């Protein structure tokens, strides 16, 4: 069974990394950061007046759930509406299964 880690701070990232997993972790983190950056950019484009002069984390908080399974893939994302607490999960593995 693969271990999972929720990384929402640099401290947690430093506590998870070791010589054996650094390459896998770095690739997965880079993939997640691209999704996060694209999401924030999309929100900025959709709501320019609401997002003007705001930092990325003021627009969307981020947490990276890393699965130490030896694979480099993005399994999905979870978006939480801070105002309502509503959680939306997007499972990329289901999309891949449906396409097959």
C-alpha cells in the first residue's frame, strides 16, 4: 500500500523528502504546481476585479496530496469553497478509465 502525504507547507515538504524519493516527489510537485498556477490564472481571467492586486494564496489556497507510489502522475484535485465549505473533487483516474 502506498503512503499518502498532505503537503501544505514547506516544513511538511522538507519532512517528507529523502534521498530515495526526491526525484519522484519533485516531478509530482512540479505537475501539481502547474495545475495550481493554471487554476489561479483562470480565476484571475474570469474575475479580474475581484482578484486584482491579490496574492495567489488569497485567491486559492493550495495543498498537495502526494502518493508515494513510484509513479509520476496527477490523480486528481480537490477544490474547497472557503465561504461555504463545499468540496469539489475531480478524479483524473476516472476520466482516463472512461476514455479507454
